[in-house]
C-alpha cells in the first residue's frame, strides 16, 4: 500500500514511507498483549537509541520513553503512543496479518507507534525545536491501565511535561482528517461485579429456597432506572449488564448468581452518583427477595478531559498546516474510554483523532476498531507523523 499524494505529509516524512510501512507491518504481524510488549519495546528502544535519544525503559513494565533536548528552551513536551494488541483472532488476509494465534492489532496501536517513531526520527535529524521532547511509548492501554502504572512508577518525576498529546485513529472519518474536542471527550469506564447470595434448593420446591436468579434479575431491571430517573437528563451515563451467570441445571436453584457491569459517564460527579445508586439499588433489591449481595466496584479509567488551551493550540497547528478541509466537523464526546485520561489528570494536554477512512469491508479503513477485520490505514501514516512534527516544532519554540 503506497502513500497517496492527496493526503498531507511533509516531504521529509514522505521519504520515510517505506520504513514506516515495514515497521507498521512488522509490529502488526507480531502482536503483543498488555505488559507483554517485549519485542515491540525492544524495537522502539533500539530505534530511539540509534537516533540519539536518551532512552529509559521499564516504567509500566514494558514502557519506553525517549528524551531529546535541543537548545536551551525551558518548555517540555510529551507525545504518547500506545503499543499493545488485543486478544482477537484476525480474519484479514494481508501479507502482514497476525502470526500469533488469538492476538491482533485490532485498535491501530501498531500505526500509532509507527507514526510517533517516524516523527521522532525526523525531529532528531532536523532538531528544529528548542526545548525538551519526551516521546512516550506506553504499554497496556487496552484495559490494564498502563498509563496509571507509568505514573505510579514516577513518570512525571522523571519526565516532567508542560503538556502532553496523543491521538487515536478513528474509522468512519475521512482518512487523514484531524479531529479536536475541548472538555470531556471520552467517558470514564468502571467495572462492577455483583455476586448475589441466596439459598440453593430443588427447582420443584422454590418455597424452601432463596432464588438468587430472581433477585439478580430484579437488580438488572432496577439498574435500568438509574440513568432515566437519577442522572440529570442532559448528562451522559451508561449502565450495561454484560454478563449474567447462575446455575448449571434446569431443576436446581443455585446458591448464587453473578452480574458483571460496565459503567460510564462524562462527568466525575455523575461517575460518583452512579456508584452510589448502583450500590443502593443492588442491596435493596437483593433484600426484597431475602438475598444478599457482594459488590466489587472497580474504579478503572477516569473521564478523559481535554484542556481547552491545549486543544485550541493543537487544532491551530492542524489548521495552519492542512486548513479547514483537513479538520473534522465539530465532534461529540465518545462513550468509549482511554487511559491517556490518567496523564491528563496530572498534566495539561489534549487527545485528538485521525480519520482512518470510511470503508466497510475487512481490512478497509472504515472497519471499526476491536473488529477481527480491522486494519490501520497505511495511507494515514505520513499525515499522523507529520502532524507530530508540526506540533512539536510549534510547541517547543
């Protein structure tokens, strides 16, 4: 797949297209799950070292941070890419398709890593900035909170940043377009496991048992009233029961039933409210049927909030480069979650989108992420890498 001339890219980045393709395809063919990105982090560290970066390894286990200081500027910039794959079996038949059974880059992190590497190479060669550049290659974005682990292990102590930026490819938007949204941009994501305890018995004599299936079913239905009756109508909230496990035989009332929920919000206050109401509703509904419930409420990813000043800056960099035609129409917040939110809790910055295309078939740019037919659109590599160069040069002046 070759770079298309009508997608914006710097000439120096276009010259790196063969290398970008080889790198992206190598990473795609050899996917590694969260905290297992050993070969990917080796590749990243070797490249950064060769190009003159001071390389730090080990934050978050497999994280890699490359630092390059040019001139005497006091400003410090962080740009982050994620490296992990997903436990999905790929169905596309590309020459670079996954060679690892049950694992694939179904979210485009291979493309994110490749674009930041290409930008890092160009910036090291041109040195057309004044300050400190931190290129951050993060492990375990897909559900494991790799960003949180890096921060807890001292990321900001070792690599203080005045602002941090990251991007994600987005199928369904024209390839190579850039999208920006200030304020809450992606939802929080919490997991709740409710274990309802009853009293097992014979299915023919329910009066002698306490049926946890009935109690859990009542909890499922009652949970659906929280968003409609407790959350302010203009606020977003989602409570989804994704799993319901109980029993194994038709004529046996089991001892317990288990519900697994994903809970999402776009405001921290609503996130707290959901926890309170889910807890209250589960306990009350279980008690109605004589059952009890254990609640394992797992705080996972916070709301991703883009700083207004940083987002305006990032959008202006794109506008000066590609004009209005290269900018997505005004965006709405996404109900998906992203652990770059942990970085943005500690540091100003912004998370932007890069259009991956509008196709629908296997391997086409518009096939949605987390789909076994997804593939990152190679035509976007030059645009994404060039944007990082433009942003770094504009920020570090």
